[in-house]
């Protein structure tokens, strides 16, 4: 959907801004992207360090699982509250607090003497990541207008694709250089120079004119607690799907639904008493926001498991090293970054149809991967996957950053952090659901085939494609509704 725009080029519904744009905005954006890169890198870089952590610390399977899932859990927990705190207290302040916390937590991870300490440090690292992320999208809303905003989100989308795909490569290099026993420590310690360098730049370049209206100091602690408990209850059974055996864990889903219903009722009551709720539920009346949020959640359910599946196939099925398996995903990263930067320049012209084209490209790329795995046996599969990965990467670059631009286009700037947090929560939930669903099919088929990885990957990838088709259906529905409304409006003017 192409958001309606005012004469000044800002999205309709956004408050007018008569101030001249900050001349340092592009430098400030670079600092924000450094923070985003560091946070997102730690989502994927740890995957190739799990064996090294097991060898170096003697970590149990349960502890290893918490190193992975604990980060995702606490990351999702703080996204919306941290976005709200940024809207109220100031986005630069929250960005810097998160940056300091993330850097210190990375130091604690790298220096951890035991696996238990590492798990605790990873939980703190996830909280810090959840504090940084919503400030970035809110700052882009704050600093940029019109076509420039699309370009800025395009660069952010490039960082998302590149950091996700380069994580295994960087992790593989570090482990190869520093060895299996201690290489995992440098997977975390690599964040230290980045965080230390970014902190003074953030203080100097990120604008201090931030936050909501003067005097707005409603923190809605009950809303924060209810939403936090709801998110944890929703995510926990998915992130612990393989480690927490039995069906008891799924009882958390109705509990999560109940908590979220209570949260909505509380937010309405809070607003009725003249206070500022944690989440302004009117955001979901904006079609651009509601459609974009649901679409990207379904997309991440299909997008995130791809690297998980390919890593398992190459490392465990074909005996690739961590570095070589990571290198196979590099073309996806490069293609995604290039496409995202391009999409940021043209999204204001094409709107949601651009996202639809990207989704078609990702589906075509996934189908190519399916066919390649079926036709190419043995260790040559890595090279054979490159064309399909490039197609999927190009498509992904046309999805993530344009969708973020469109989804937040009509959100008032003073609610940018909260809205950005909600958008990210949807992505985290989608990713957790996708990995759990795809992983369960993958491992079930792996057991049935007695360790034959290609058929297991094909089964898992079919589930991922199903999620992508759902995302495409949501995008197409949004396009159809927009065209009908545009046609109705034109006919009324003609009459």
C-alpha cells in the first residue's frame, strides 16, 4: 500500500514538522545501524559457536539451548516497553543505555567461567538488544521525512539481511583463528570495540530533541507487566520446543491469549482514565500498520528457518566446516543488502506492490533450493545452491525494509518507538513459531529417513514456503483493498 502523503511529502497522519532536517542525520543513522548490526549479528553468529562452547565450557544440551533461546526470549520481552520508554524519556538516552548494557553483557559472555554464567549474561544481552532495536526505527521516523525515510529504512533493511547471513561467516572465522576451545569467547568479545567506538558517536551525533510531548510521564507499569508475561508465555513453548518434551508446554498458549486479552482490556481502561497507555490500540486501526505487522510476522516465520536448515544440511549432512557453511550464505547477504538499498529509494513510488514482488522472489528462490537439493547430491550442493540463494536474497531485500517504511508511514512520530517495538515483537514471534514448526518437521523426517538430510530439509522448507505464501496473501489483500479504495475515491470525484 502506498501511504497517502501530504503536500510536504510526509505521510498523512504524521504531525507536521516545520523544522529543517538535522544536517547530521545521516551520520546519526550510521551510528544507529552500527547498534542494529551488533544486536542482529548476535542472533546468528552464535549458531556456529555451539560446538566450541560445548568443548570449552562443557555446557550441557539444555544450557546450549538457553544460550540460543534465552537471547531470543529476553530480546522479545523488552521491545515494546523499551520503545515506550524511548518515546517518553528520549531515544538517544535509551539507545545509549542499551549500548552500554549490550557491550558489558558481551564482555561478561566472553569472560564467562561457567556455562551458567554464560546463560545469565546472554539473557542480559538479549534485554539490552531489545532496548536498542526499537530506538533505531523510532529515530529514523524522527530524523527523516518523505523519500529520505524510505532510503534510511532501506539501509536498515540491508543491515538486517547482511548481519543475519554474515553471522555464521564471522563466527566461523573467529573460531578458526582462535581455536575450538576458546574461539567461542571472541564471538562475544568482538562486540567490545564496536560498542566502545559507537558510544561517544551516539552522544555526539544522535539528536537530543526526542521523546513525547513535554510532561508526558505515564509508564503504565501494569501494562508492561501484562504484556511482558503474555509475550514470555507465547514465546517460551516455541523457543524450548525440542528441549521441553511433552505437551505440557503448549498449555502456555491459552495462558498467553488470556494475558493478552487482559492487557487489551487494561489498556482501554487506562486510556479511559485519561492516562497514556503502553500501547495506543488505535495504531491497529491504521491499515498500513495492521497489515504490515501481520505480513512481516508470517514472513519471518518462513525467512528465519532458512539459515538454520542450510547450516544443518551442510555441516551435519555434508561435513562442511563452520566457515565454509557460512560462506555459502554470503551471496544471499550481498543480494539482500543491494536489493534493500535499492528498495529504500523507490518504495515511496511503488508501495506495497514492491513488497509483493519481493515475496514472489523469495518463494521462487525457495522452490529453487528444493529442486537443487533434490537434483544435486553430495558436497557439491553448496555451490549449486548459490543461484537460488541469490534470487531469495534479492526478494528478501525487497520485503523487509520497504515493509517497515510502509508499516510505520502513518504512525505519529511520538509513538514511533512503541510502534517499532510492536513490529519487532511480531517478527520475533514469527521467527520463533517458524523455527519450531520447521524444526519439528525437519527432525521428524530426519528420524524417519535414518539421518538422510536432503529429504528432511525439503520437508522443513515446504513448511517455510507455507508461511511465505501466507505473507504473500496478506500483501495481495492489502494491495487489492487499496486499489478498490483508490478506484472508489476516483469515481466519487468524477461523479
